């Protein structure tokens, strides 16, 4: 067992024909209320349609009466979050390579009209070669131009200002903000917006002011300025 949640556990297994290690997420359907079940099936439906080198691959879904088994790609390198805790901030060259993979995956999602809505260092996994694998599509959803979304999703330190204001949003732009937070975190080893409590965090996000560490290059600083834009309509799209 390599992971445990409230209603699921994750076991490491080996696919006999290929000898490949996989992670099997075992979900007890009985413990899920109808809403959670619906959300889970949405997540599975979205993941089934994804095929990108930097997104955790869902190989197979096996459903029995009481249990759902999701056979997924195993990312043996663990979370980027833990990697940063263990190694400290990344040199910009390394951060650039990682960030390029993350952006490539999110761009792919947006082209497929899918918004992730929970991009954070804990949901970025690493494989054995330290390539990025985006995981956890529990908050992801399809978006259609003109149809706005209104659910507050994700983790507050990574959440865009319009989410804190309870505004409706198109979709991709909230991921773009989170990408800015991720880039800052990779390069500095800390969050751009933080607070003792949610109120303080909210105020800081809505102010949109963050410290530029002395070691950060101008290129990196300018890139951040494209992502961490308070006005969602002025925020860069990934194209």
C-alpha cells in the first residue's frame, strides 16, 4: 500500500505481461454519497480521454459491484512538494525544464477544453527520471466558451483572486494563475501568497503583491508577471 485516503487506498502492482509497475487506486463505492460518486465518474471519464507524457495515465478501469479499481501509471519519484521539502528550491534551469513540462500538459488540457482547477505542488508527481506527471483530476471539468463555471476549487494558496471573490470564471484562467504560483514555488521554495489564516491569505491574493527574491532572474520575474495578473481577462492564455 502506497497511499491511503478516506474511501480509497492505493496499491503498487506489477503488470505481468509488460513487467511495468502500476499504481492501483481501490475505491470503496459504498462509502461514497451520490455526489461524490458522480464526481468520481466525471474524473474517470476525463482521465480516460487523456494521453500526454506529463499527465498520469489511466490504463484501465475495473468495476465490481462494490469497488472501483483504477489502474494508473506509477510515479515513483513522489510529489514535487516533497521534492522541494527535501532538496530546497530548484535552480532556475531545473525549474524551467519542469515548468515547461507542466505548461505543456496544462496547454494540452485546455486545448481539449478541460480545466484542472487543482494545480499545486502536491498534485505534481515525478517519475523515476524526474519527469512531471500531473495527477488528481478530482476537481477537473469540461469548459465551454460562454458557459462560466462558479465552483471554488483547489487549494487556497494556489487559488486565483476571482475565486476568492466568488466570481464566475471561464476556466483556463484559474489554471494559469495556479501555474504562476507553481513557478514561484519551484524557484523560491516558498509560496508567493501566504497568511496565518484564510482571511490574511485572501487579502494578500487580492492585493496581488508578492516578494521577488534577490536571486530570481529578470526572465523568471517577467514570466511570473504574465501569470500572476489580478485581472483574469488580462492574464496570459497558454497559447
